[in-house]
C-alpha cells in the first residue's frame, strides 16, 4: 500500500507541471493597456504640453514683423520752481501714442518664422517618437507581467511536484526501498525550488509595479497579445521603411533645415531696416503756464502729431553680425551631422531589432522541442525508476531540466514579441494611428498649432492647464499572487 500511494502522488505531481485550473475571469488586453497609457501617461502628456509651448514660437517670431502701438501718460506737480522762471507751469499732464510698422528687416523676421515653423514640424516628430517610446515600454511591461506570471506558475507547480516527490521518497524510505541520501536530495531540491519560487514572485511584483507606473492602473488577468502586423520580410525592407517614417530621423532632418534658416537670421543684422512711424501727443497745463497773471497769453493745452519713414543702416557693429552668422553656420553643420548620426542610429536599431526578433522566434521553436523532449524524458525516467533502473537524483534532474526548458520558452516568447514591437517602433509604425486605438479621437498636435499660429491679440490667453495624467498613489500594492485564466 505505501508503494501504491507513493506512485499515486508522483502521477498527481506530473499533472501539476502541465495543467492549471481554469476559471472564467475578466481579462485585460494589450490594446486597453496602450489606450490607458495614451490617455493618462505623464511622460506622453508632458511631451504634448512641450509641443504646445513649441507651437507658440511661431506667433512669437511673427510679432517682430507686426505693427507695435504704445501709449504713455504722466502728471507732474512742480513743487519747487526756479526763482528765475516766471512762466513755468505749476502742473502738467501729458500723453502720447506712437505707432511703428516694420517694412523691411533684412529678412530676419521672415526667416525666423520659417525656422520656428520647421521646428514645429520637428517637435511633432519628437512627439511621435515619445508616443512610440511609451508604447514600447508598455508592451515590454505587459509582456514582463505575462512572462513572470508564467514563471511563478511554473515554479509553484515545480514546488508542488517536488513536495509530492519528497512524500513519495519518504514513504519508500520508510519501507526500505530508498536510502536517507535519496530523501536528503529530495529535501534539498524542494528547498531550492521554494527559493526560486519566491524570487519569481518578487520579479512578478516588480513587473506589475512597472506596469502600474506606465499604464496608470494595476494589471488584471492579462490576455495573450495579438499578432504583430506589418513585420517586414527582410531587414533591408525594414530599413527602407524606417528611413522614411522614423520620427527621430524626421525630427533631425527638420532641425537641420531650421538651422539653415538661423544662418539667414544671423546675417540679417547687417542689412538696413525700414519702418513707418506715427506719433501723437497731448499736454494740459491746467491754466498754470505763464505764471501769475500771464496764463492768458499762452495756450494751456496743445496737441501735436507726426508721421514719417525711418531707415536704419548699420555701418559697424564691432564684428558681432559676422560672429553670429559664423556661430549659426557652425550650429547648422552640427545639425547636419546629427541628422547623419540619427540615420545611423535608426539603421542600427532596425537591423538589431530584426535580428533579435528573428532569433527569438527560432529560439521559440527550438525551446518548444526542448520542452517536449524534457517532458518525455521525465516520464521515461519516472517509469525506469519504478523498475529500479533510475535513481531519485535522476528524477530530480529531469524535473529541473523540464522547468528550465519551460522558463526558457516563456522568456523566448516574451523576447520575440518585444523585439517585434521594437522593430515596428524603429520603423515608425508603432503609434496610436498604427495600432487601432479607437477609444475616442486621437490627439492631433496640428490642431493646436493651427489654432495659435495666427493669433496676434496681446490678451488672447488660454485657461490655466491642469494635469491630464492620473496618479497611482491609490493603486494597491502589488503582490506575487496569480489568478487562473
């Protein structure tokens, strides 16, 4: 009877390695995680605010080419007058209004506006890059939770199998079939397995907290992610797509163009400037001009007006304009070099991600074969042990090989998906518009730019901005528990 009971425990332990109870539960999917991050992630929201600030550089630069109107008013009381001044007033009120209209500024304003507009395009590309980066981090966090949950489940199943194995080994030791060494070996493997399970639980906690940080809410039971669309057949095809669509490369190109406009702006300070101006003034002496008894001989109010054209022609500015232009040229050169550096970086990213994705998929196939072989090997070792051809240590080794192969398999699946998404991100194909996040209208940075680029009124303010992202202080502390799917 003890031998029959021991074998029954072993059979039950084998089943635990490959099966888990299934309960119907509500699951979260990758799309909902990405959509939550799209709406509430503070890094992405901050990038949008920074781009809105970048939009304002266009009306700021346009302001230098628009008319300027100013007014001044003052009231003066002459508390102590000169003893030789017989006609000076006791008080005076004066006001003046001036208008200036720039006609020509050496092309400085025009080119400054073009540079600002080009940097808006660069900023919008940067925003795309931030969005893609956040999504890549969310996908990695999502897959890390799935992977660590699977590893925790495998380790817990291994602990249970080893516990059943220890009971069976102890029973066989009691009837004299095994030695104390066999029991000690089983106890050691069980202790190690419990330590590995605890480490896996700690890793699961870290993965879930990272998920909370990026997505803004705790993960539920996560579904397996959908297949990645649009993976190219060859790395050359992936590079070609990336060179046209990668947002970091587009931003570098636009900044190089903007730097070219900066050179023209710097050179404009050596050219003439022309403006039309007009000024009007009003003064009121309150019947005090002319002194005592003489005020009737003087006009107590007066108005003046003037208009004209003013030309300003720089002759010598101490070499400053040339230095500014040389400086702008050097920065334009740096921007061109940065564009090439960005291109190199994109090519390296794409080729590396493609290689990682392809290798991970090949590893999945080979590791799946290893899992199948290790499972078959474990069954064979157990059967041979039952007839005395294998030792308990052989069983323990076979169980550990199976667990190792299973962990490698779930890790390879995680790596393949993350590498594939990283490849799409490097190609510029991992943004909300590419992923079908249709939970409402997508954010369009061009809407704000079109709204503000033509504004000119000095008091045309926006309401104060409040935070759009969600806080995570109220989310529960994560643990290493897992739910059946």
